C-alpha cells in the first residue's frame, strides 16, 4: 500500500515587519519650545533689530531641528518633512512668480499707468476724504502696492489736505484705508499671494471670498468720509505734486482703451474658472505686445521689466518710484520668507510638535465661532509681536490650517481671516514697519490716522460676525484647494 506524502499545512502570510517610528512624541511643554523661540526671534530680532525675517525663520527651523534630534528623530526624516511642506506650496509659489512677470509687463505696456492717471483725475475737492480713499483704492488695485500708493498719491493727497485746511488725521486715514483695501484685493499684491500660499487656497477664490467682509467695511468707510467731508467745502484743489504726476504720466505713455486688454484676459480666466498661471502668462504677453506697439519700448526693456521691474524712464523721481514695481525679482524676498516658514512648519509636523500643540488648541476651537476668534486673536497678536504683515499671517496659518481642514472648512476661510486680521491690521500698529513707514512718509502719527482707517478694523468686526453666524464660512469641497472653484 502506497503511503501518501503528507503536506505540511500552509502557514498564513505574515505581514511585513513595520519600520519603527523614529523619535518619541514630545510633551506639550517641549513642543512649545520651537514656537516660543520663533515668536521671540521674530518679536525681538525683527521688531527691535530689524533683522530679515527669513534669517530668523531659518534660526527657528534650526531650533526645531535640534529639538527633533534630541527627541530621537533622524535628520533625513525632518528633511523629508521640509521637502513635503514646500512641495505642497509650489503651485502658489509659481503663481507669485507669474504675478511678478504680470506687474512688470503691465507697467511697461501702460495698463497700470493709465489706471493711475484716470484714478487721479477723479479727485473731487468737495468730497475730498471719500475721493482720497477711492483713488487710493484704484491705484493700489492697479499697482498691487499699498506702500507705493501711500508714498506717491498719498503724499499728494496730504499736500492737498494741508492746502485745504483739512485735518491730516482723517486725510491720512482715508489714504491708508483705500491703499490697503486695494492692496488686499489686488491679484498683483504680495500680501494676498502669500496668504494663499501659506493657507493652501486659490488666489482668485481668496480675493472673491474677501469681498464679503472687505467691501462692506470699505463702503461703510466711504459713507463716513462722504458725510464728514461735506463740511470742508468745495475749495479748488491745487497740488504741484499731483499736477506733476499727471503731466509726467501723460507725456510718457500713450493711453488707449486697448491697454485694458491684459485686464480683460485676467477677468475672463477668473470668471471662467480657468487655470491662473496660463491666464497671467497670456495677459503678460498681451501687455508686452502693447508695450512694443503703443509705448515704443524695445523688447529687451520689456523683458527687463518682467524680470526686475520697469527701469526708470520719466526722469521724475516721484513717478519713477511709483512705476518701479513688478518683475520676478520683486517676489524673491516674499518667496524666501515662504520657503523658510515652510521649512519650520515641515520640521514641526515631522517631529510631532505641531500635532501635540494642535491637540491642545482643538479644545478651544470646538465651534466655528471659537475657531474664527482664535484665528483672529492669533493674527492680531502676531502682528503686534512681529510688526510684520507677512509673519502675522504665517504664524497663525502654520498653527491652525490643519484645524480648518479637520473641521471641513475651506482654506479660503483661513486665508481671508489671516490677511484681514494680520496683514491689514499691521499699519495700525505704531512700532510696525508699515506704521513707521506711513508716519515717516505722510508726516502723520499712527494714533492720528488709526481711528479714521475704518476699513482696516471694520473688516475684522465682519469676520467675527461671520464666525458667530457661520455665514460665508465656506465648506471644503476638494482636496487640492489651490485649484479654481475651491
């Protein structure tokens, strides 16, 4: 009788051994050390000694990395955290580069100079405060710079106010409110671009979402300026600076309705929810063609404008300073800040420090209203500590972006809150760079213009109302919120 070979029972497949997780989770106090160190570095280093923010952020990242090594994490893992963090921001960073190209080409083509020219022509002496706010808004939207607007047309308005006997506090407040409204609503500005990069939202969705809070605050300010300004009468406006700007722009650029074509391209792509970067590149090419055809600027000069800004060409300092904007190089410092901030955030995430802090913060942000108020408070506090528009947005965004995601709230809610509670509040802080710049440029103290910059702080009030009512607090609809329609 043949014996049958007995087969051994098949063993169930064994799961592959899992690699041990490097490092040990930090305690809450330990997790706070890098964050506190960053706040101190920025508050003292930037706020007192004016050291560049990107250098201080590298120092903060080094402290976070040292803490990670002490906890047993490997540098390779922390390096991967940095790369992953920056990788997520690359689409928005590419948009920032495109914005630099766009501004430079619009300057060369005459689109921005034409908008500034006709904006200044709108000045009405009887409604001076409302006009100052309106024109500053138009110029800032067109140029993408609040500081440039304040340093040019703002100076002209202060000169007019002195000639008319209008108090300089209200005049400066109207200029500041208008300039910062235009700055935050302009796709050409670095502030909304940075807000979207660090929050992970889409630029045009972010700007449209801000309209719910910014436009009512701006309109409320205009109404107040209108009624307050009525008592100043209708004295004829005379300003040598204003006349000089108008004459110089008119003599150095040929204006035509066709110069609006680059704007039409941008608006079409935005309304049609088409990709942002192709829209900006196409608009820049149209503006470059207009520069060659209408302004008779050599193509080499147009290329220079796209790279480093429009070279001085009018011979009038106040106008050249206004037009010397744009180019890819103008975005470099903003991008360095973004890179170094994401390096810090990547290390904090990989070492588990951020998760430990967020777990504790989550206890105070169970409801939408408490999350909104916490974000507002973090942005305002960061603005007061650092005095920087950039850092007042970066710090709360790093900390709270995961909570917005966990609660199913769109990233554009976060980018709106940090820009309006941080970047737009900074000029109202006397020791901030913006506050010092405005006081030095306009010759008006921060406390004199602060009560009159209605848009800047009424926007924050609107945000708090939205937090309590949940109105305009958009839900998260897709994973990649850098895409249009998010």
